C-alpha cells in the first residue's frame, strides 16, 4: 500500500464521527444559550440547553483525549495531522499547486494540505475543550450564584476560540461536500464497518 492510499483506521473514523456530532451540537446549542445560571423569568429550555452543553462538552473532551491517544499510538495518523517533514510536507506544496490547476488533494493518510488543516482544526477544538473543561469546574453547583471571578479568564478564551471553531466547522464541512461531489473515492472513507 503506497503512502498516498493509506486509509484511516476504523477507531479514528468512529472518533471523528463522535467528535463531528458532539462539536456540531456544541456549536448549535451555543447559538441559543443566553442564561448561564437561573435568572428570574428565564426560559427553562435555555437553562436545560446550558446543562446539555456542559455535559456534551465534557463528553467531547473525553473524545478529544481519546483522539490524542490514537494520534500518540498511530504514527500514520500523527504524521498526517502534523505533516511537518519529509514526503508529508512535500505533499502540501503539491496540493497547493494542484488546487491552483483545479485538482483536489487525494484522500487518505498522506499528510499534505488536508492533513495540515485537519491538524490545526484539532488543535483549535482541543483549546476549546480545555477551556470548557476548566469552566465546568469553576461554575457553582446548580448555577445558583454568579461564578467566581477567575471563571472569566477561561470563558473569554473559550469565547474567542469558538470563533475559530466556527470557521473551521464551515470550512471542513464545505471541503467535505466539495470532495464528496468531485471525487468518486470520497464516499468510501465514511465506511466504518
């Protein structure tokens, strides 16, 4: 099997599916989260949504930790997501040149531009999960009072990083759809069994 055609391991595919579903829920729930703790007259739905956001966020942090564990133990996944040397790095230039000519990069564990962008996306999502994880433990029980002042530090970072996650989410979804319609090989990467 050549470097260009290495397929994603099934565990990585499942982790990616879980991460995609959880991060999509986190982003969409964030759109309507107005109440962090109970206020008089606040909708119960928003309070419930905040708790769902917190607990799905904790599950997302676990998925991201498992993803990093997969990266640690699988050299092909690691060099794909962080293509900073050798053939993987050379593929970045080849991908950019090909895109200028109208060709999409190949799928699979080959590094290059897709790997670089996916690795940067994983770093951003990891930053989001770390700040959310920290915030989880700084929120008072039952949300009955305002959080302690130190809570504002990870919250500001979390809010700032969320903008990058939104950009990555839209770009990743757009690139996946473009590849899906232009590449006959693309649907097979979604096979998980």
